[in-house]
C-alpha cells in the first residue's frame, strides 16, 4: 500500500525535502482535493522551518489514506526526481496494492514543449499562477556544464535563504497607495515558493527603513544562504524611496538608493560576499502624470541634473584607483526598477502594480530554465505591448559576475 511505503520514508522525507517541493505538493494536493484551503494554510503558516512544514504535510497526507499517499508519491517522482531517488520511491503502485483510484487521479498530463527554443527536457507542467519547477536533471546538468559561469546553489537542507519586503502604503503628505497589499501578497508567495523566508516591514520612515536594512544585513542566516532579495514598494523620486513622512516642501524623508548598496556591500555585509543580492523597486522615479491609474510618485519631481552633479562631484580625481576600489566593494548586485529615471510607475487599485504583476508572472513561467537577467528581460518585453501604459522596467547597477539561476524546486 502507498500509505505503508510513505510511512516508512517519513523521517527521510522530512530531512531531505526542500521548500519548492513542499509548495508544489501543497498545490497538487489542494488541486486534487486531498487537502482543503484551511489544511494547506495551516501547514504553511503554523510551521516556521522547512522541516516543520514537511513534517506537518506528510503527517496530514498519511492520515488521508492510500489514494492521498499515491498522489503525494507521484508528484515527487514527476517533479523532484532527485528526492524520489533518495527516498526510493516509484510512481507505479506496487503489485497487489488495492487502489480505488483511476490513473487519471494520480497521473500527470503529458509535458508540453519547452519555453521558446530552450534546449533540454520539456517544460514542467504546472497550473496557471503556479511556479514552474526545474527538473532535477536540468539542475544537475547545468551546474556541471556551466560550473564556472553560474553562482553556486547551496543544498536545500543546509541553506537559510532570507528575503525582505518593505512596503509603505499610508503617508502623512502623499496619497494612499491603494492596491499595494496585492503586491505584497504576490511577492511574499513568489519568494516563499523560491525557498526564501520572507520578512515584511511596513509603514516606515527613511530612517526606519535604513535601520531595518542594517538589521537584516546583520542576520546570521546569510552565512548559510546563497542569495537574498530586497523588495521596496513605496512612492519614490529620482534619488530614492520615500518614507512615510515625505513632503516635497518640507521633510526630505527619502532612503537614497546608494544607502541600500552601501549597507549590503562587501565591506559592510561579509555574509553575502560573492552571493547574488537582488533589489526590486516598485516606485516612481519622476513626476506624477495624473492618469487614470495611480502613479507611485509624490507631487513634485526632483532636479535630476543637480543630483547627478552632486554625485559626480564626490568622485575623486584618481578615477583609476576609485574604479578598482568600487569593483571590490560593490559586487554581485542587480537592481530591477519599475521604470526608467524621470518616469512614473503605474498601479491598478484593484490588481496591484503593473510591474509587480508582470514580474511575478515571468518568474513563475521562466525561472525554471532562464537565469535572472533573462527573466527580467521577459518582464521588459511584456511592456512593449501597446495595451500597457508607458512604463519600461530597467536593470541598473549590475555587478553580477556570473549568471544567477534560481532552479526552483532544487
């Protein structure tokens, strides 16, 4: 019986499974009506670590009987072949097993063609709005073929990935950012599915944002992590991200972009040295155009010319030494901003921001086979369509020396 087979693998499953596979199992079991919404959320929210989630999940499935266990086993065999081999699992029911299920209840549909012209195995089948997982064989093959070109990924059971989301919605002198809660929920789910423990901080001044960033940079978990994500959602100006007390006429409550990079550079955050540091910014970088959708910008734009002059004046005469120094201190960053400098970013009050919506969609579709810069390029391409308001996401301050593959599910 499938339940007896699975019960014998319980301890090994808890010690071996990663967050991506746990999330995939939860989605599959919910879709097949093995778990209801409350049971699924209980596994996700009431357990802090991956091992705790895995323990709660397998215990819930074991209580459901043979059919539930067979669906559980089949999903692992289809989506995480490495884990299946580790556990010694097979998707075929053992002879003599008494099953009240048809093949359609436990089997998966044929795999569709690969995304674009990407070589290798076919694209893994996933439901709409779900993160496609990278087959283990793809992961192993690429890591061997491009070992010198890609950032190393730590084993799931050993790594402690962290992500930080900072979102300001309510301001003393600026408009309410309606729909921002949808962006937070979407990014939290995406980053969790990618194996990150997500920390969310809201309604912060620039000083508070800086304090939270410094505390996050000092987290000991970064030592055993292989990367981090920093997500900022707020009103913004050309030079930075607005705090909740920002006023064009009074309080210059702005977190400068440069401050973010300084906090996480190799001088101040050694735990993330040589590891990808991904910065996502949903905020305007110019004036409010007052269109039908809501713009993430305060009323008055900044004088970009004076700011650029100020930045350039801080560069010393010895440009050669300065350049060498900066390469050493600031490395392995990539920032993806929702718009080009001087321009607005659009947000739908009912659906969330256009940028975050497209970002999540592209991660779900392409991160299983594309490296991060290619995923970002897919986001940019989605804004070329004429039915999207004038906004072009931009990759900036790129200092990554290798390709960063997320390999969801691995």
